[in-house]
C-alpha cells in the first residue's frame, strides 16, 4: 500500500505543478483561474488520498477524507465567485476571447 500511496501523492504533486505552470502561461485572469482551480482540485485530492493510503495505520484517514470533501465543494465555488467578482470589477478578457456569455446576459437584463 505504501507504493500505491506514494504513486498517488506523486501524481497529485504533478497536477499541482501543472496547475502552477498553467497559472504562469495563461493570458488572462479568467484562464489562469480555470487552469489553477481544476489542477489544484485534482492535485490536492490525489495528494491527500495518497497520504491516506500510504499511512493507512494512522488515525488521520477520516480527517483526510473530510479535507478531500471540503476541497471538492469549496475550490470550484470560490473560483466561480472570484471570476464573477473580477468580471463585475471590469477586468478585461484577453483579445483572443471569442465570446463573453456573462456580458451578453448582463446586456439582456439591462434591455428588459
């Protein structure tokens, strides 16, 4: 079980690294947020589950499972809230963005 836990933790660390790379490489705040959130959610979950599997004898497995559940619910919700706040604050999208559905919905609401 130690090898499985180590492999899962290493895979989680790889996803966390890729999320960091995505934050550096993406052109605007919205793409950076999306890249960081998806990768860190999966990376954190894999890393923590790898710790739980690798240390199956400790009494911390329940706490780790609770942390994973907390990450599943809070990470995407907080990212969504930050993206909406950034859009409301007027942070512009990159020039290569094809469409802005949130802006289109806002304009429809103003016309009514």
